[in-house]
């Protein structure tokens, strides 16, 4: 009844229909919600990630992305540190071999001091001795992934296969230096016989006319090394090494390698070259700054000298680096403490008892009378100190690797807490939502059946 009157069939059908449709809609909403939750549970359980979409947890997603980026950069830095350790271990192994070779050299020299040995015997010892000396020098040029194991002073001949002026050669080297933040490049300055020998060892026969870093443009007849560290001397004028023409003289006993009759300033010649036309071949000559000289004199290249710097090793995820101390035992400039001059190798032999005795002194330091222990020179002591320096480098690398590994692990743990799924909790939620889905589906079926039954009965 409605308002004291009997309801009609149409009114009764409308009321029952609305009521029963409302139940079905409510149950259907709950079922769909349970289905979405169950699907999300399955996606999380299958991926292992707590955050699948930004809307899952926008703030945590931002933190997780930063942590993951830091972790991956730390992994990359760790790979670099491990490579640096491999590089340093290769240095130590090479120095170990060099130490053994020097020990064998001292053994051969000692055998050669035996007064009962004749010249033929000593000649046999010297044959092995010289081969081992060459091997020591060869090891100094070894590389690790195209990077020299023993970084010192290097020399390279640039043959441009065309005529080139001195100023253009200087500009080319200056551009190379500007582009390289690790090393110092400049036109070569040859200041000693040792350096001349080192250039010959590294380059071999130059074979072309090539510019060097010397000139007398400021004051005619005052030849100076104007490039590299020597170029900074004397107030930036450069190191003075020769005055006058061919009849001039070396300044303060400075090294010079002028060819016969050079320098002669024939035609305003103010720049220094290695000349194939001079006598002897490969000695120095003066030329003007031109690219139109005759083929016999015109340079078509230049010799570049490089002071290799410490290797930059990344030790932090932000790209920060430290310099791994360079190690060198044969190629270096005068004044380097840990440096075996080329004269050591060129002068050592065991052809006589005196020569063998001198070789023992150079290798072991025995019988030297230095004023202090620091003045005592021996090849073995240099190699021992170099290995100590390598040990210090390895210690630094090990410390950095350990620190970065712990930091990487902390990033990993922090990222895991933020982004990784709690599998036990998610499994529990999955079971709960699955039950809701199953029960909801059953109730929806009943609600739909009840709605249909009621509608039919009222219709009848």
C-alpha cells in the first residue's frame, strides 16, 4: 500500500527492480575492485617490484630512481678501479721481472770478475749480458690496453707527408696539448745525450727532416729551447744552450748536436731542425720558417715530446678522480729520483774485469762511497723503490675499492627497501583479494539470479 491505498502491479515491479539492481551493482563494483587488486598483486609478485606505476608511490619512486642511478654509477666506478688495479699489478709483475734481470746481470758481472776467465769467456758472458739489458729496455715500453705501463717522457715523430713551417708545427703541437688534459705536449727539446739516446730508442731512425723546439729569433746567435719546461726558463725567454754560429760555443756545457758547419745563419735561419742533409745524418741544422726549401733540407714533420701525467682514476659515483702516481724506470727527465739513465745501459758491459766491477757497482751500489745513503745509486735500489711506489698505489686502490663497494652496497640496500617487494606481505594480500574476488563473483551471481527471479515473479 502507498499512502493508504493498494499499489498497482507496475509500481510494485518498479520498486523491486530498483532494489535488486542496486544490490547487483554494488556487488559488481566490489568484484571489479577485487579483480584490480588481484591483478596488481600478480604483477608485483611476478616482477618483484613494489612500484609499478608512478601512482603507486610517487615520492618513493623519485627516491628509488635516484638510488638506482647512484648504484649503477658506483658499479661503473668500481669497474674502473678494478681495471686500475689490474694495470698496477701488471706494473709490479713487470718490475719483478726487471729486478730478476738485474740480479742475473750482477751474477754475470760477478762471474766475469773471475781472474781465471779469459777474454773469450767474458765475451760469452757479455753476449747474455747485453741481451738482458735490451730486454730491460724493451719492458719499459710495454703497454696495457694501449696505455704505457711506465709513464714518463715519450717522443713521437709526426710525418705530415708535406712541407711544413716551424710555426705551423708549433701550432699543431700546441693544439694537441690544448686537447689533452692528462699530458703535456710540446716540440721536442733535446738537452742531454741521455735524452738523445732515449729518442733514438723510442723513435729509431727519424729518416726525415723534422723540426725541434729551438730558435734564435729573439737575439741572433742566441739559441734557446723555447718550448716545454725549458721554454719557461730565463723569464720565459727559454733555456740558452748555444751562442754564435758554427764557431760558437755551448753555454755552461749544454748539450748540442750541430752538424758540421752549423749553425751558419745562411739566409736568416732562425729555427732548429733534425737534418738528413747535415753531417752526420740526423744532426742539427738551422733553417728559416718556410715551407719552400729544397727537398734535401725542407722539414715535412716534427718531433713531439710528451710529459705523461698521472693516470686519472674515477673513485666516486659523481666522476671525481685522483691521480695514480706514474711509474717510470728508464724514460724520464734529469732530476727524477726514480730514473735509470740511458748511459747506465749503454755503458755497462763485462768485457773486462774493470768493466764487470763497474757493472756490479751500478747494479748493486757495492763499493760506492757516497756522502750519504741518499746519494748511493744502484739499479736494484731504484727498482725496489719503484715496487714500493707500486705497492702504495695498490694500497690506495684497494682502499678506494673497499670504500666504494660498501657505498654501493648501501645504495643497493636503500633502493631495495624503497622499491623491492615484500613478497610475504604481497602474497598474503593476493590470497585475501583472491578470496574477495571468488566470494564476490559468487554473490554477484546470486544477486543477478535474485533480481531475475523477483522480476519474473512480480511480472506474473
